[in-house]
């Protein structure tokens, strides 16, 4: 499921405008308008591609440039691989270069890191999912990058699923003076039937009263491996179980082995390492 | 020089809309509209703050919330420090929380990394500057974060300074058949007098003919330490000298010691590690 | 859950601009700038209110006008009731009048009709829900009006829940050559865990293979009352049951009596009768 | 006079974004990207078409889809008629379907109702015109629909013609202490010469002093049939006469027979009944 | 009739962003943030003021600045007069200065020139009106400036009045093979009753057949003084008469003396001389 | 260096919408949709062309119209010359005509006046540059027009170069109590290395302390010819010298003869005389 082309187009236009609000001073000064160049998008390290359409869109918006990708989104490539061939006027290619790279490097970085988490958990029941810790303005793209890396998406926004946390529960029970299960059940009855209901718990002893209210997913936040295992047993299939909280690559396999269904990883988008991709340009 | 409040406001509004296109389903379901909360923005690791106005703007846009920062942009803080106190309706604070954190964590991450590069080069002549490898849409903010960390900014965009690279030079001399110095000089004469002129060279032997054309800065791209030292000597004060190319923290001091004026560091914004800051919320 | 004030503000501004792209010719010609008026929003028929914030926003955007509602959204009123008192400059009130009325009359009309459907089904298990047959640009508001009338919302958009129809199923099974249950189950495995899954069936004999794939809601489209009753029995609690298809007020109770959980009613927003509300103005 | 294609395009894009802010989850999950479908836009009741360009635009914006209308705007069709043939990728057609229908059903509904009013008044001197009681954001389209139904448009907005009502007149004469004719005449002298001047009166005895001020149209608001007839006689061709006020289909012919020139009908757009049109889809 | 404050605000914001896309480098570098200044807007030549709200809006958008105008829009001032007093932070005043002046100088220039044309025609029947030859994006403001100078506005746009020219007439009569009066009359019958109808003629002998079709205004384009006089006589009050075509200040009185009702002057906005107004700043 | 096509497109669309918010009433009424016309853009006076792309864009946005320019931007033409040939539907050509002319006439007017200033200073060292006294919203285009006339651009905005004026200097030295050279030098050290530094002085005795701080350009504001000559001598090549202040065509040669490098001329854009260009239309 690729991001909407119109939304992608708007983002690329915004970025090109940010990067050249009144044109590319250098190229318009030094390059003849009709000079053609060929260029190759080359991988300087291994990774997973994400962003072919965005790269292509950026290139096509500054002038007559054609881009052909040899490798496609979600596919793995090795250092040295030629990912795409670009051809067009030098002015257009140079003006788009930085913006096109900024997108594809960041997104491929996210896809590549996601794939590491997915590989670590292979053979387990757990899926790797993203969080709302995305870069402001780029959530649509970053979630797509997570999918390209083999991960899954969590809710898109505050508007499309319920995720109740400790403060919500405290407020609902007026700090414990009311019955949590009853309060939750009556609140959930006011929801659209399409709303997914997830509740976060901090302790094992909260699980049963939450489950009793009818939830789709229960999130075990910052649980130890041992607590996760107990939690999964206690839920016993009555809801999906999500593990959350400072998930790191070196610990994710152990978490997955506890039997949880979902592991949400803020790192996928909260720490972005742009992949090292470069554009090698040759004049004709 | 803080980023323009109107531009900041527009970015925050965009991010809030992205994160809750049709409201915060959970909080509107579970929290009474008049429930007040207090919250503290707490550092879970050491760092440099960047983003107080953006955090405050996000909080103020979802409802009646006041934010007071105890520490200000560009100031250093230690793990455990309370950075800001927030007070307002629970619904407003919860709706703004993730967006406010997403901004301030990323920007403080950039400021903190920048400060490490700046500290590494202290006592040398070299200033640490950013590049155009910024996150699409957030350049204004990320450049500000670099300044908060003690770094300096390079040109904002393709539109406000000349930066000629090897392909430009090759095109200008028709691959060497014309005299570079003459071609550059005649091109530069067509520039606005306010345009800063920078030219990138890959080899020491290019320096003299570029300098002869009248440049403000010469960039030595991917030079070894030894070549940098030679380059500085060869330029001999006739232009500023910028060192560029995969600058890493463990190598930057040696680069700075060569006498270059400017070291541009893509890493500052190309690899973003969100600082670990959290919002601790207490109902009243 | 009120619609987002920023989104409401943008809609009202758009409508005011549409209605007076370069000012209110008549009022600026004939009314002194400082003339104050009082006005009352009066019901000329019974109904349910929806749109107090929108009405107030419209009034406040054309000049210094204060609006106080005596009756609030989702509350019932009788013909003749004074719904709100308005006071401000005549120019501002007159310029906003039509736009403010256009919104509140349409939305109250939707709330009022919804309440009729809800009343018809009282005592049954069925909830009345809206559809995507909303007025382009006003979905946020019209869904709110449905809630004010006691109805519930279906999915907001194509992006936030799965709703598979006959053409989807045909494509998935390559027109019957593949096993529907298997194909659905394998497709659903690729969904975010927060995605609600609904499948529409046209015949009773489709129910079991769809349910077997794991769906949250099954929609019985254009079923007779008798078929609905059989469908509910056949589903037997394994999924929510939604009845759909040209639901009319005079038939909805019978449909609800079949035991379905959800009745989706296109009419709520597809046929909009603006409620008869008027603004009675008195100069001081 | 068709609505401006750019304005139509913007409305359709807005509606598509509202209906699928981050894509069509179901179709992208279940349909192969290259699956082609044929579809027919079919009338399920008699009516007048309005919205062919808008329908076509919506279809073309979600992917490669061609639409050919067999019947054109302002033409009459019978139940069962095929209005248009659509062909394109299933994903594109399904994503656009609801938005395309939402527009064409509403607009055709308006055109069809307008045509009923026009038919009722055939053979009389009166033209049926719309009002400013349009759906916020859709005035351009709804006015076009009125024209498709054989009606005429009133002023577009507050900015393009004068329409003075009782409160304006009261303010102008300081509640009767100044001479109405003089005050009006002196105000009208300040208008652009292109401004149409219309004044609303509530009683027959106001007609002469208003006419004396030089008006283009006089509106008789909420007059009885008998009063209308007297009003027309009294105006005696010195201005156009518009009848207004809760005009219903069963009363419009009698109103028209009084000799008025214009009957403005809020119902045309204030009460929108979407026409029953459906998209019948066949996979290939 | 002042231009819509929201529209003015949007224009000023646009202009401020154009003039300082990422802040005022100089003032943020050199001025302390809390430095207050007083400033006076001073006339360096005689003129008519236009733009007080726009000037004030610009000043208020860059920081805490108050502006009080001593003279108001449409009022005359002499060289040396203090038009307004400004007080606020130096950074805000300096950042807004150029934009605020650019608006008020241009608009006051237009008002002043308009007043000269109006003065030249005083005592005659003719009103001075503007044309569509306005600066792209600023029509709303420039038309207001014309009104401040005592002129009147022509139609705002192509959408709000009919203005038929020779090519329209030729097309309508199929280059003379059809009867102009009949064709016009039948076309005009399809217009909204609020549409003002103006037809341009190039020769005296066209007048009668145009008038016979029922027009509100007849435009005599590029007529000599003598022809204008004959034209007025020939029209004989059956329509308003507008004179048009390269109207210059030294010829306008003679044109007015022919008895025409309207003289449209492209020069008012087609040739803009910014009035010499300056901002004298004093630090405290 | 042509202005960015996307930015041009946005400006043209804005202008077309301003000029026909809901279509061209006259042409849609009177012209058959398929009527083709040919037209010629003809010069009615001598000048320099600027705006071919903008004119072409406007023509292409209202319908199928092709435009071929016989003369290109920055080229000189004589009265009577055919500048462009246009061909397309009459409706499209007529709707675009005024907007297309409004742009090309203004811009060609600016180019033509600039060329006069450039011609006056031919053979001297001085370049003619523009200022920030541009029309709000059109700076990008007007600066391009200055270049078409042979002039050069000054800084684009407040954001891209330092320009310190007397008030800045007074604030920096706390009205003279601190050393100007030291304060400036320390401030300039905080600037990006790409920022051009210009300081304005009012008296000869300020030159040395400003130059000592390290500036790129020194502006001599409102100096007499004699003072300019002395200023140039005093600067002695240590910075570029800009002359500024009410530069008029009849005085510019004398100013240029003083040896200044730059003469900034507010008149180029502050006083806009639209060139007399017309569109001669022939029906086929």
C-alpha cells in the first residue's frame, strides 16, 4: 500500500520550495540550460529501498528528467548496487538532487532498521510495529518505510483508535473510587463499532479488570521479560498482547519469545539514520 | 535568532493536524472536559535544550495550557532535570503531548550532537556548520537547533549562495577546453553583489585557479588530514577554507587542527537521535 | 466529542469568504459602522440542536459579536424556543447571518432526523450509524450532527477500516476459483492490528466462509427482514451484524427487531433538510 | 456556463482527500494493482443530470480511469438509463466511487427539483431563482445545478449586488425619522454603476418610496397571493418584482400567476435530496 | 467600505513572509530583543492617505507594536505631516517597516492620482472609475485606494458583470450575418437578473441596435470628444454612457464635459507611483 | 535565471482566480465554446520584453491556447512589433487576456526603465541594482524584470544578507558609548560565513570605523556627488561602495562617474509604468 501520490507530490513540492525558494543560483549561473546529464543512484552501504516514487517525483518536478529504478521499494540491495538511473537536464537534476536524496536516504534508513528488528524476531509470533514518534509532517512516508522493512503499522493518529493509558484510567475511576471495568465498558459502548480498543497496563494485576471490559489489545508497558511471559499467559488469548517500552535490537528477540503478538518500537522512527546513498553524475 | 513565530506556528499546526485529524478519540472518550493536570517535562539523559517555543506553541494550540520553561534554548541540562512545567486541561495536554515531544526531542537531539562537535573543536579556528541534509520541511527548525548547540549555519538553500561543484566546473570549462579562472570570473560578474561564492575542489592543484577567479570560500572535499593542512597553506588567507566529507566526531578535532575555517557536518541533521525527554503527568 | 475547533474555524472562514469575497456591499453602504443590534436565534419548528460552536464562530469572525446559547448541542427544543442570543455590530451580525444559519440549520436538520431513527429503534439492540454519503467537505460536521442526534459513526474514511464488498471478494477469489476464507485470512494478516474488518455479503450462504476468515463485523446488504433474522442467527455472535440498504424511517424498527447490532442509514446525510431556524434582529 | 474547471478540481481533490486521507485500505489490501473494471453510472429514478465534469474529474484523480457520459448536464433521463460508462483500474474506480457519487447525486437532485419548480411555472412570466441558502463550500456547484434544472441564479454573494432588508431600511431612516427615498437615493449614488440594487419590502405601502429611490428589483417578502398581485400592479414595470418567502412546489404556480418576474426558492438548495444513482461495477 | 480584514491580513502575512522568509538577519544580530523605538510615518509630499489598516496590520504582525494614525484613509495631507505614530520593539518595527511602507505608499499613490482625476472632473456629471488593469493579487486593495481618492469602482472581475466587446459582438452575429439586437436580447435573457449589462461600441452607428437589446451601460471606446458628445445625445438617457480609452489627466475634463456618466481610467492602477512617505525612527 | 516555473504558475493561477472567481460571464454567454481565435501581442511603444513565460502560462491555464513568442525576455522591441502569436478558443483567450497583459505590461515596464538607467551608466564601473521596494507578492517577478533590463539584484529579503542602518549602529553602540568597530566585529563573528555584510553610513567620517569591522559593502546614503567621490577614495577598494537615495535618471550618470560600484534605484520597482502592449484579436 503505497502512500497517496497526491500527498507525496505535495510533500516533494514543499521540500523543493524549501530548498530553492527562488531557484538554484549556482546551476543557473554555471550550467547551460540544455546540458544533459546521466546519473546513477548508488548504494554506499547495504540496505532496503524505500522511496522510489518520491525520488522520481522530486526529479520530475524541476525539469525534464526521467528516472528508472532497477530495484524497488521493500527490496534489499548491497553496497555498490546501482539503484536507479536518472537522465535529464543538468539544471533539473542538480536542483532536485539534495531533496530527492534527503527523502530516499531517510526512508531507506527506516526500512533498513525495521528489517533488522523483523529479522531478529523471525520465527516468533510477534510483529514489529511503529509508533506515533514520527517526524512531524512525514508520518505518511515513515509508516510506509516501516512497511517496506517488513514491519506493520500501529494506529495512524489519535483519531483512529483508542489507546488508554494510566492517566486515562485514573481519571475514569476518579483515582480508584469507581470500578474500572464498569467505567471502561460503559465508555466503550459510546465508541464507533470500527474503533479498535487498546489499553495500556503497568502491572500484571491490572490485566483482568481491563480485559473484562472488552478490549481488542492490551499493552504491557515496560514489563520485564518474565512479566511479559506471565502477562501473555494471563491474557490467554482474550486480547492481542502488545509489548512496549524502550525496545532495543539486542533485546527484541527475547521479548518476542515471550509470546506477545505485537512489539512497538519507537526507535524505528525516533532515531533516523539516513542510509548512505549517493548520486553519481556524468556529463555526456 | 529564533525561527519566525508564524512559521513555527504553521509547522506545529500541521503536526497537530497530522496527529489528530479528527480529534483525540481516547481523551474525549475517557476524560472529563474540565479535568486539570500538571505535568513536567523531564530529561532522562543529559543534553542541550532546543524547542521551548515550539513545545509551548503545541501545548497552547489544543486548549488552555500554560507552559513555563525552567531551562532555555541553548542551555545545558543534566539527566533528571525538570525542563518545563505544564498546566492545563488533561484533554489539551494529552492531545499535544506526542507532537510537542516529537519536536523538542528531535531538536534537542540535534543541538546536543552539535555541541559535541563544537566541544571537540574548541580552541581551534574551525567553526562547525550544518548542511542542506536536513529533514524535508524542518530545515528552519533544524538549523536553529544547530545554532543552539553552538554551531553555525551554512547557506539556507540553493537560492542564497553559490556553491560550485565538480560537475559545474566541468560544464563551465566544457570539460577542460576552456580556462576555468576566466570562465568563473566572468560568471561571478553576473551575480548579485550580496551572493557569497563558494567553490568545491577535489584536488590541491585546483586551488589556485579557483582562488584566482575571486571566491569567498573554497571547500576541500574529502581531503585527507595532510591534504587539508596543505590546502590551508596554499590558500593562505585568500579565501575561507571549508573542510567537508563524512566528518565524524572522532576525526573532527584532527580536521580542525589543520587550520581550516569551517567544517561542515552532514551528520548533525542527517542522523537524528531524539533525545530522551518525557512528560510526567499528575492529575490534581 | 466535538469537532476540532481549528477545523471548524477553517470551514467557517471558507464559508464566510465564499459568501462575501469582497465584503457585504449592502451593509457597508447602508449601516453605520457602530450600530449595535441584538438578535435571537429562534426555532420555527421542533428539533435537536447541532452547531452552537460553528454558529458562534461565524458570528465572531465578522466583527465584535457575542453569542450565548440557551440550549446546547444534542438538546431538544420546541418550536418558538429561543436558542441563542446574539449581540454585536449590525454589520458583523448581518454579514455572518446567512453563513451561520446555513451551518446550524443543516446540522440541526441532520441531528433531528437521526433522533427520529434512534427513537424508532429504542429498546432494541441496534444502533443507528451514518455512512460515507456525506456532503463533500462537511463530513467532520455531519458526523458530529449524527452523534448529536443520538446516532453513532461508522468509519470516517476509506483509510481507517476495511470494508470489503462483492467486487473485492470476486477479485480476491479470482471469481470463485480460489478459496474465499483462505484468501481473506491471508490478506487480513497484513493489516495493522488496529484495523476494524468488515465484510459485506449479499446472501446468507456467504456468511460462514466470511466469518471463518476472522471479521469484526459482517454487513448484510439489502436483506429482507426475514433474511436479516436468519443472518443474525447464523452469525451467532461471532461478529457484529450490520444491516444496510435503503433504510427508511418506516421500516427501521422492523429491521432493528431482527437483532442486528448496527443499522447504517445513508439518508441521515444523503438527504438534508435544513431545519427552520431564523435570526430575529432588533436594532437598539 | 460551466463552473471553473480549476475550482471544480480543487473541490474534488478536497473531497477525495477527506474520503481517503491515507489511501483506500480495503482496495489496496484486496485488489491487484492492475485489475481493470468496467462500470456504469445508472439512474435508479428519473431526473436531470448535473455533475458530469465533476464525476469525471473525481474518477481521473485516483488513477487511470476514463469516463464517457452518454447523457449530458441539464438533460433529462429516465429510471434505468445508463448515464456514463467508466473504465479503469479497480483500485482507482473504487477509491473515487463514493466521492464521485456524492457530488453527482446531490447536484442532480438539485437540478431535478429545480426543474419541477420550473415546470410548475411554465407559461408564466416568472423565473425560478436560487438563494444564498447553499451548502457551505459548494455554492459554485449548487448554483450550476440550479441552472441545469432550468432555473436562474440570484446574486452570488453579499459582495456583488445590493439587497436591502427591513433592518437596513430602519437603520437608514433612523427608525423612520428620516426620509427613506432620500436616504436610499443618496446611498445608491455611492455604488458602483454595475451594482444591481434590490430592496425587500414587507408591505405594499413601502413600494412607492422605495421605487422612487431608483431600484432595479423590489422583493415582496412573504406576501399573500393577493398582495403579490397588488404589488405587481403597483410597481407597474418600474422595477423587476421578486416574490420570496417559503415558496413550496404546490404554491409556486399560483405565485407565478400574479405576474411577478422572479420567484426565489430557498428549498432548491436548502433541502437537498440526493438523486438515486448507482455505480454498477463489473470485473472483466 | 473597507476591504475585508481577513483578506487584508492574508495579504500582509504573505508580504511579510516574502520579505523575511527566515527572519530579519540584521536586526536579530544587532538589536537587543527588548529595545523599544518610537517612529513616525511622515509625508514627504502632499497626498491622500490609503492603507492605515494595512500599515497597522503589518506592524502588529512582527511583534508587539502599536500604531495610531493621526490622519485617516481618504483624508488629504500636506508634505511634512505626521500621519501615524508607531511604538514597539525595534526588531518588530524594523522587520515590518519596508512591507508596511510598500503597501501604504502604493495605495496612497493610487488614491492621490485618483483624486487628481476627480478634481479635474468636478462640477461635471462624470464619475471616475477604475478598470481591471490592477496589480495581480492586489485588486481588492487598489480598488479601495480608488475609492479613497474619490473615484468609483467598475466591476470587480469577469464574473460579476457583462462587458461585451467587438469580438463578442462579431461572434454573436456570426460576423454580421445575424441580427445583433435579437442575438443580444436573447442572450441577455439567460443572465441572472442581478447582472449589469454593458456593451462596448467603437462607432456611433452601433449605438441604437445595442441599446435596443436592453443594456444598462454603453461604453464608447476611443471616441473623440466630438463623437462622445454625439454619443451622449444619441443614447439620450436610455443607458448610462461610459467613456474609455487612454484617458489622461490633461484630457479628462474635456471628456467629462461631453455629458458622459462614467470615465474609466486604466492609469489609476496601471501606472503606480508610490507616494513618498517615510518612517522616522527614534530610539528611546 | 528565470523565476521558478512552479512559483510563476501559482502567481498566475492566483491572478486568474482574482479576475474570474466564478468564470467569465460575458464570454460564456456570448461565445460558442469551440470558436477559435488568433491573436497577436503587439507593442504600442518601444521597450524591453519581460514576462513571456508568465504570459504563456496565463494563456494556457484557461483552456487550449498556444502562444509563440517572436521576441524573448530581455530583448528590445520597437513600437508596432508583434511580440507573440496566440491561438486558441476565444473563451480561453478572452478570459486570460487581461491577466496575461497585466503581468507582461508591468514587467516589461520595469525592464524598460531599468534599461534606461543601465544605458545612462554605460561605460562606468557602476551596476544598477534593485531594492526591496517591490510590489507585495511580486518580488520574484520584479527582480527578474530588473535583470531582463540589464540591472542586477540586491539582496532578496531581510533574511539573506546583513544591511545595518543608522538605528542599528546607534543601538549597537548604545548611542555611542561603546566602540562601533569592536561591536560590529563581534556581531559579525556570529553570522553564517555565507552572509554578505553591508553597512549604511550617512557621513564620511563613519567610513573608517565601519570598514575596520570587516564589511563586504558600504552604502553611502544620500551623499552629494562630491561626497560620493570622496567616499570612494576613502574606501579605497577595502569594500564595495553602494550609492543610494532618491536616484533619478537625470542624475544617475553623474553618480556613476564618482566610481561607486553599485547604485541602488528604488524607482525601478517603486514607480511602475505598465508598458503599452495590446492583444489584437481576429476571429477566424
